[in-house]
C-alpha cells in the first residue's frame, strides 16, 4: 500500500518492570511477590514496582507510605544501580548486533533504527521478536517492543502488549492508529496537558487532528507544532546514538519573589532533590555545581564550584549549593533558583557518522 509519510523502521524496546525484574531474577525468594524497589523504603519513593505489586495499584514515583497502604504485603528492596547498569550494557550489546543506530532513553529503554540493519532483515517486526528472544535467553528478562515508521509511534506501541509482547503499526495503519489513540497515551502529553486537552474537547488523535496549527500553537505553545505533526504521522527525529550529557539541572520559579536566603533554603532543598533524582536515573555524578539565580529584574547570575571528587547525592549537592548561595550578598529579590551539575563522569565516546538519508522503497516489509 502506498503512503507518502516519511518512513523508517524504528523499534522501541522497553524492559518489563526492569529494576523489579532484575531483583526477582537475582533473588529467587522475591519471585512472584509484590516488591517495590526504592532507596528510602517505606519512607521514600517507589522507583519501580513488580507486576505483582502493580496489581494493587503500586506505581513508580509513588510515596512508600501510600504503596504500603495499597499493598500491605509489599516488600521493599534497595536498588542496586550498578547491577542494573551492568545488565543494561549487556542488552545494549544485543542491540548492536542488529544496528549501530541505538538511542538509549534510560537504562531500560532504547530506540533502534533498523531501516538498514546488520542482518539484512527487511522485517522490523521479526527483528524485534528476535531481539526479545535473545534478551530472554541471554539475560533472563522479558522485554516489550513497539515497531513503526517513527520514534513517536514505536514508543506508544511498545506499551500495547506489555509485558512480554510487541506491537507493529504498519505504514498503512499509522493514520488510523493515531486517530483512535487516547491523547493521554501520546508521548509528550503529560497529565497537565492531557487535562487541558480534555477541557478543550480533545480526547483522541482524531479530535486533535481537527484543530488547526494556529489553534494548537496558541493553546499549547511550542508543543503545539509537535502535536500537529505527530498526529499526522510526521515525526522526523532521528535515532541519535550515544547521547552523552554535558550537564544535568533543575530549577524553580517562585510564585512570589524571595529576598531572604532563609526562605530560599527550602526551595533549594527541593531543587537539589530533583537534581539528585535525575543523576540517579542517568547513573551519573558530577564535579561542578552551578547555582543559577534569576533576580526579579530578570538579570541572571551564576555561581560555580568545582569539587575534587564526583558527587551525586542530595545532601552534598545541597551543601555546595548553600555555600554558593551564601558566598555573596544577593543584589535583588529572587524569582528563580536553579542547580546544575556538570563535569560529569560520563564516557566520552565519539559520535559515529549518521547516514543522512535513507532511500526507502515503496514495497515495504515491516
Ligand atoms: Mg520499562
């Protein structure tokens, strides 16, 4: 069937309840039990929940106290990120047997462009099946996959037959798939945006498609254009291999300008917590801490300090940020504070050359 959409063969691979599944694999007594991986136990936040725990409504990012209320038998397990990282690398090696165009989103998710692949296999669906079988066989864990013409649809599709399943959205099915899709399932539409769309009568892709570019621009800012295109099957973002971060940051704008450092400490603590959470998620640490201060007159100031060692935990980040805050008198009231970490301990790999364009035949096997 003919389609004039830009077509690549993209697979989104997503490990099933990754951290929790690793723990259950490594500790057989946890198999079949509701477990929550999270550093703070009941007092912390759930990073990952096993499928047995999810049945009770336990989810990642949920407070431990609430999780226990939902599931009294819940077992808390301390995360072992080194182990997750080690397994993640093994899985990535499997991907590289098929293509070098692998873009990890996190330890347990990646996009693969298999338009041209090392196996010469024209079917992205069969490649996905193969990869999932190899992950199960070599690593011992299950994965799900979404297969389609671009990253956006592949990502949405990988959720469809989870766990241990896959879904292909063929080129000729793309438009219909997107039209019937609940906008809450659109990648890039968060809770707040979904709410806003619902209020405007946008419930499905079809509703979204009926809004003009001007309308979406006016109502959803920069993202409006993105929504306008993805719902039409247009998403040209390439699979970018070896994305290495230069820095990691978080910031807060205050509803009222603050003029005393004392009032800023609490805000700083939240920001430090957010930075630490992101560092943990990306498994990196940094040496340089930068405090960003935006004054009520919109002038911007940054203060930095480089430590002799890498840090990643909240208390160290907070302490350093505090030092920076007190280092010098504030010149005005403050409307925004931010903390960033740079000088990260990420490997410095060279980017391989990206093939600029890929010619696609009309006869297209998926
Ligand atoms: Mg996952």
